[in-house]
């Protein structure tokens, strides 16, 4: 039992110069009655415990569980909003068996599940797709699930991310993307030309997608596309003028040969670089000629050219008829002779052009007018 001790204490006397504080003459506000309502987190927790008939510990556990469920719900909603519909493509056995050492031959877009987007895929879509693939193919996850396979495909995923998130490397890869390179030979031939003669609207069905694919390499924007059969003369001339002077950024560095692994010889590096430079120039020249041949073929089969020529001829004839009024037999014979002479000159000129290459000449600019 605690014991109490009584001590005597005498307070010291006040200083001799002490004086009470002067009054401020301010009155104290009168008392008032305030109604207080029960509220706040503590009161809510009290009501919850009473209502559920639980202890403090049980209530804390239930509250923590509710917060966890809410956090998971918000995370799921956020993931759904940022899914962007990528990275869910089916993975074939051939794709999963890729060798990371042969990364130059792999389809980086297919590895990340972006085959339907390809060069149109945004950086955000690429990163979302990569995150999905990592969660699915990470070596640690495979080890935990009992899968002892190697991490080859995971390395392919990482390489695809490296290439597609680096602007210069991605541009080099897009230049030689096998998906589109395989389509470059799908140019209408003689059989399609005969079909176009019978059905002119087929021209736009065949050539329209070709120019849409090639447009991605243009340095200049916007790129005029093929248009329709009712396009005016100015639009048609502008289209061919742009494509005959097409300025392409396409390059072929991605196909460069690598120096032998482990080689430190400067001569080897110089030789390989010189050879790569020569190959790039050759491929660039061939690609320019390929595109030029497509434009030439399109110009030769374009039904709008014949239509515009007919319209211009009809306009000239109408203008001549309006100016001439009544004509004499002598004037008619002279006019006919002049037309025949002009026609003969045009045919001779055309034959001469065909001998030197005609419309497929190596000059970069096309004839000043397509309809002269």
C-alpha cells in the first residue's frame, strides 16, 4: 500500500516592485449553448462495432480487408483502361521457339503481340504489350510453376522492346519489315491490266493499297493518296508529281552484316563497313527503281488520264467550232491536212521517246504535263 507524506511549504514573498496588470476594459462574451452532433471516423467506427457486435480487433481486421478489396478493384479498373487491346495474340510454337541469337530475323511486332498494329503501334501500346509478355514469360514465374524451359523467348521479348522503343532502330526495322517486304511483289501485271481495261474501277482497288503502304516512307507530309475516279485534273497531276519526286527516308542499315564475334581487327571492321555501305546504296537504288516502276505502271493504267484527255479534246473542239463559224471546203481541207501532219509528228515523236526509254527514263522529274 502506498504511503503518503505531508510536507510544509511556504511560498516566497512577492517582489517589492510588483504591481497587478492593468485592466484592458474588455468584456468577456456571454455564454452560449452549442449543439454538438456525433460525427467523425471514431464515432463511425463505434457505431460499426455496436451494429456488428464486434471487438476493436475484429473491426480493424474487417476494415483492412475492405480497403484491400477496394484497392484491387481500382487497380483492375485502371488496368482495363490502359489495356489498349494489345499483347493478346496467340503465340505459335514457331514463335515460342525463336532463337534470341537470330534476333535480326525475328518479327518484333509478333513477339510482343502487335502484328495487327505494326508501324502504327504507339510507344504506350508497345510498353503495355511488353508488360503483359513479361508477366507471362518471366523466367522466375516459369520456375515457380515448375517449368524448367530456358528463357530464350524472354530474351526475344526484351530485344523486341529494345528495337521498337528506340526511334532510330525502329525506323531501320520498319524499313525492312518482312510483313510488308513480302507484299512488294504484289504489283498488278498484264492479266490485271486487261481486267482494268474492262472494269476501270478495279484500278483503284488494286493500286490504292500499294500507295498507302509506300506512303509510310515519305519525308513530306501529308502524302497524297490515289483518290477516286472523279478526281479533277489538278488533283491527278499533283498526285503523280508528288510520287515521281518521292522523298523516301527508307534505309537498309538493319540488314548490315556484323563483324565476326571476338574479332578485334580494324581491317575486318573497315572491310565489313565498306561492304555494308555498298549494299545499302545498292538496295536504296533498287528500291527507288521499284517505286518508280509502280508509279509508271499506275500512270499507264490510270483511267482518269484518258478521261481528262477526252474532256480537254471535247473542250478544244467546242472552242474551235465556236470560233470558226461557217467554213469553206478549202479551209476544211487545209485544216484536215494540218491535223494529219500534226498527228504524224506526234507519232514520230512518240516512237523516238520509246527508243530512249519513254516514260520510264531515269530522269527524276516526270513530263511537265501528263495530258499534253
